[in-house]
C-alpha cells in the first residue's frame, strides 16, 4: 500500500509526490533535515528536534516554515495515516525552487517542506544493539559546520560504505588525531566508569539523543566528561557506544579490528539504553 507523504501543504500518495528540478536542496544541498523516531505510535524527543530544526534553519538564514504546533500535527497525521507503530518521520526543509544561481533566491521564495514516514517494526529491540557494532576510523573530510544538520550527507554515506567494504558496520571520523563522531551518530567511550564524549562545537552535530542520554546518565549518578578523545584512547577503553535518534544507544564492540573491552556490549551502554528507552517512552507525544 502506498504511503501518504507531505509536500508543501498537501498530503499525497507517495507516487504523486514531486518537487521542482530547480529545488535548491537538489541542486545545492541547500536545506536541513530532522529524523524523529516513533515508538508505539508516539514521537520520541519531538521538541528537541523542533528546536534544533529552528537553529539549523537560522544558521542558514532561513525562517521556520510553520509553527511547532503545526509541525507536530503533520507528524502525528502521517504516523496515523501510515499506521506507524515503530519507525521514523523524516522532515526536510530547503530554501525552495529558483533558477540555478549560487546567490540565494529573492526574499519571499517559497521554501520546500517534505515529510515522510518509514516503518521499522521492532525498532527498540534491534538485534544489532544486543550484539554491538564494529567500526573503523576514517579521516573527517566534511565541511566545518557539522553542527548544522544539513542534507550534505555524501561523505558520511561514503564513510558508511567504506566501513562495510572493510567488514565493519560504521565509521568513526577522525580529525587531528581525535574522534569527531560517527557517520550518523555521536561517539562515546567509557573508561574507569567515566563516560567520555566529544564536547559540543561546530565539529559535531548537537545530537538530540546525545543530550537526553547525558542528562539521564548524570541523573543516574554516572560521571560524564565532555572532551575530545583519541583513537588510541578508544581502543583502550572499557566500553564504547554511539547514540542517534534511530539507534538510541548502541554498543561498539570493535574499533579498527581491535576488540573494545571484552569485545561485547558493556554494562554502562546497556544500562543507558534501558534508561533512555524507558524515559523516552514516558515523555513521548
């Protein structure tokens, strides 16, 4: 059965959904996006994603295309009409369609707003999270404003494929000897009971799941250090894990072929995943 998608104010069957070939998201990657997970038919961390969307748009000198309440209504309607129990809602906003020119189009050009759903049954019970993932390290060759959640995802996609070519699940990107983040997630290590993750700045995406997990960790009296860490530190860590909106908290069991800790998911990552899912379900909308 065809999905219902949202395009510029209309709810349409996916096969009828189109945007202009002149759209700047298509021509220049001039747009931003958010992905909100759905568990048991409810949205996880919606407010955090809405706040970050507004920030990303502001950094690109674009306005919010609608109010937060209107965005929430669209998300909820798509979840309901597509019967999503577990899955995600993808949202993309671009600067709109105009003749191809590196200069921004005239003020008042209509933005393009697209939303669609993906069903992912058993999202919270992923076997990958139980087994852990293997990562390799790659040079971070992205632009310097990774805090803006733009649709410029070619290098992360290349990194993911490079990891798979080496028999791994994902890549951690490295700049000046320290880990920035994964291709689509924030990166962490655990050493001596201390959780270490890269401090916020333009070098990494300000993850919504990251913020929630660190808050829950501190509430559980876990020690957290927000600082850069090296690849060598990561390989010598007791545990490692990643966080993202669709993978929640997922253990990392191997880095560049070197087992992390015991080479199996560790207790800190497993406990944080439990806490995150429990608390997020309570607050879901």
